[in-house]
C-alpha cells in the first residue's frame, strides 16, 4: 500500500548505492589479491601472504561460532587439523595413482571431512551453550590431540604425514611447484570462502544464530531448537576450517599433531579476538596481524609469543571490540568531521607508546641475548645500535627509556580519553 | 469444540515445595482470559508449565485438544502458542527490525535454511514491517534492541510474541513497571493485536484486568479458587477474602 504513494524510483535510489559500495569492496579486494605478488614477490613475503590467507579462512570460520553464534570454542583446530590430515592422505593417494582428483579442489576434501568431524563432535558439543560448550570443546580438543599420538597410522606419529603437492601432469601450466601458484590457489580459495561465509551470515540460519547468541531461551520460544541452530552453524564452520587445513597441507606439504593441537585452537581464538568478533571483517584483520606475529616477528625474535600475549592483553583491556571496532568507531568520528580533534592526542599517545615499547623491547631482547647468546658474542644489534649486554650502560639506558615512555604515556592516554569522550558526546548530540 | 487451552489436574513441585496443586483451567477460543493472584501464587509458574519452560509434575495440558505437556518450548510454539516474559527477554544486539523478523521466520517456513538470502524473503520483511507499525516502533527500526527505553522494550517484547502469527498468545505482566499513560497505550496495543485470537494474560493491575478480560481466574497458593466473568469475580466472597482483601469490599 505504502509503495503506491511513493514515487517508483525511490526504492531503486535507496538500494543502488549500497550495492555499488559492496561491489567496489569485493572487486577491490579481488584486485588487491591478484596484484599483491606484483608488489611483494620476494620468497619470504609471499610465504607470509600465503599463511595469512590460510589463517583468514580459519579465523572467519571460527567467528561463525564465536561472533555469530556465541560459541566460545577451545578446540577449533580439531576441524582444520582433521581436514588437513584427510587432505594430505588424499594427496598421497593421488600421487600413488590410487585416486584421480585435482589438487586445486583438494580444499573441498578437507572441507567435507572437516564438516564430517563437525557432525560427529558437534553433535556432542552443541548440546549445550555457554561455559558447558566451551568445556566440552576443550575436552574434545584434548581427546583428538591425544589420538594423534595413539594412532600413528593415520596421524603419522611425531613426524606427521608428509606429501608432495606436485602430483600429476601440470594442468594449463599449473603444477603447484612455484610458490606463486600456491599463493594464487590460497588467494582464490580465501576469496570464495570469505564470500560464501559472508553470504551464510545473511541467511535465515545466520540471523537466527545471532538470535541464539543473544538470547538462547527466547529463541526457543520463537520456534527454534537452539541445539539444531548451534549444530548446523558448527558443521558449516567446520567445513571452512577443514578447507583451510587442506590449504595448509598443500602449502607446507606436511601435517603434524600440531595441526590438531591446543596451541592452534588457542591461536585462532586470539587472532579472531584481536581482529574483533563483532564485525564480519574483524577476523580478517586479526588473522593478518596474528600471522604477522607468528611468522614475521617470530623470525626476528624468540620473544614473539611474549609480545603477542602482551598485545592480546592490551587489546582485551583497552579495545575489547578488537581492531575492527577501533576502525569503525574512528570512521564514525571521521564521518562527522571530528577526527581532527583527536589527532594531537593520538599523536601524543602513539609517540609515548612507541618510546615505552622501544625501552621494553630493548630490555626483553637484552635478557634473551644475555641468557642465550652472550657467551658467543656479548653485542646485541638492535634498532641500529650495538648494545653490549654485559655492560651496565645499555641496561640503564633501556630502563630509562622505558620509564620515560611510561611516564609520558599516562597523561597522553588520559588526554586521549578526555578528547574521545568529548567527541563521543558531540556525536551523540548529532544523532539525537 | 475443544478449548484453546485446557489444564487438567496440573501439579508442579520444585523439590518438596508444591507450587501448583492440581489446577483445572479451560480457556475458550477467542477468549481474553486473565489470571490474577497474590505474589507467589504460581502465576508465572503456570505460564512456564503451559509453554514448556518447565515440565509438569503431574496432570495434562492441551492445546486445541492436543496434549503438549511433554513438548519442548519450540515444539509448542510451532503449534501456534506464543508467549511474552515478565522480565524483558529480547535479542539485545540485534536491531528492532531483526528482532521481529527473527520471530516471524519459523512460521513463514524459513526454518534453518542457509541456502537462501534473508533479504530475498519479502514476506518476512513485510511481516516485520507490519508488526513494527502495529507496536509503534517503526521509527526505531534500526536501533539495537538493547538501547531502547524500557517502555519500548516492553512493546518489542509483545512484537516478538505476535510476529509468528500464533493463535494463542500468553502475556506475562505486560504492563509491569509502567506509568498510567504507558499502561493505557499497552492495553490498547494488546487489544489491537489479539483481535480474533485467544489471549491469556497474567496481570497485577486490576484496572487492566477488568478492562481487558472476558473471564478471570484467581490463583491462590497454586489453586484456582474461582474462574468467571469479571463482574462475578468482583462479587465473589471467596476471592475478596483471599485476594482483593476483605477491607476493600
């Protein structure tokens, strides 16, 4: 009835910009994925990108549970790991000629077996929600990790299962020998998986999963069996976890007990949380940051886990919505043309943080160097400086920088908070 | 014709404490039925038994003649019975619109589908818009439900309850915590959205009860001591003694 009164073009005008925006976003992402290797083509950077792509799929699938369905899982690596094992066994069958299947579609194998393990284990875990779900997922994670050593035939014992991705004749020149081809395989799967997971979040099941997350009891009173909702959501999520596992099997050509282990289950939780569980794109950012820590920073320092842990704590304390929420909140400020009011405070806070961080990193690195390397060479090269860790001067200097940075950080942080509240107040007035 | 809701000798105990002691109750189709009683009489427990939130300890509950005492809440809901809650029970992080649309999805046949886009479900969108118009929250369409005012949340609570198009509506103290004008608006809303439906309402506000109800049942210590037309209930000596207070008469 209403639409009869409105001019016919009103609706079209209302919906068009949204679609254009969406096409631009996805199209832009595709272009970036295709073009990235033209900019970053060194071996290490390419490996880093490949691993980021795998982690993006894994973290997005994890957020189908945590962010979208309210299920805090401590055992998500079970699904990616089992997917990886089945994929590498399939790869070896292809190599033996016992199976004819394109390597390009191997993630489907991982996905199907990931989803199957989701059917089996999810049947148990999704009976309950909340803390009970979390505890059972932890138990199942431990159980599968234990099995990996009990059943060496399938899991390959401590050495794991190795494979060779260059099987069969190259198809259109694709042999998966060069790293660049693996990158494009991962990028393509990442793009498609992300699109499908986004589409899934926009279906009746996806929305009801949000409802079950918010209020499982009420969901029962609008006709939904919350157990079935959680179960379906988990099975779908484990498909993508399995696909990411298969990609890691192709990328590394080895799958070990670590793939189903607790460390990986914890890692995906940390990555997803850092990125932000409240937004669909949050885990993408989280996966990129996490992989950067785990691959790039870990190759530069042994203390990377310490830095990651501290970063995680800082995020939980100061930005529980993750990097995504920081971006969205600041975009809102920028949209209202209030961002300029924050810039000086941001500058001060960031400068103080960098000073404190520099001092802190110097202390940590000197401790590591003193404990592990000093007998060979007492000089640590850091920030372009040559620091003799057996002499007192570098220690005094590092502590002084750290203390100075921290002392500056406190007023800068309070200044930023004040400015931030001010801006939020004005934003609120604008809305009302 | 079977009554819309029928309770036969329904009992409920929590441990050794008997809360409902053999309640018999029949609500005819299309009737507006109020359940009143002092605090702790077991009104909310009775609602929880009818809607499957709690299991009965004994007796039977029938929806249009069909036994439902052993069914789960979602199964009962799918048979066309929907309820609201005394303490607001909504989906806080979802928008007002999504709250109502979610509540309409099952009855429109979308169930657990993950192979179609929600946006393509024109009937669900239409139904949600219709309900928002009815409960007066169309303006708040995109606001997260958690930041609505109390009165708005109460209206949304009713919206979620009716969105699925259930024939039997149970409202648990829909006007609790409201001022006079809010209460009047809510009564008008309830009247509007339950036209042609069966309504069972738990209510403390007597003016609401006598304004809205065709029949009233009085629950005291887990027993129905009277079930009659409002005027007859007002005149009932037993009710006056037990509930309304003899002094008032």
